[in-house]
């Protein structure tokens, strides 16, 4: 997911988040990062899921749909 607020490449921030079995917390984590950084930086968040046993993949897809661009 990329939130692009027309900032220059020099002010772009990429946050990489491992999401193993984090369905209960990943929404809060991404919302807090966006709240803290969006608007001040070009923000890219990379969510990585590797064989989670919970429904984190569904949560990730919902987050991506919400911030689709």
C-alpha cells in the first residue's frame, strides 16, 4: 500500500511490517503509523505475511482496499 501525498522522493518513508498471526493488532499498527507519518512524508507500508494461522491475510486485504491507490 502506498499513500502518496505528492512529496519528493527525498522525503519518502517505507515501513516494513511482519504480520505473522497478527490479525488482532495489525489494523491498529498500520493506523498509528499512518496517523504519525502521513502528510509529512511520502509513505509506503509493506505488510508481509508468511503462513499465518489466523485471518491476518483477510485483514491485510481490507487495509489495502481502504488505502487503495
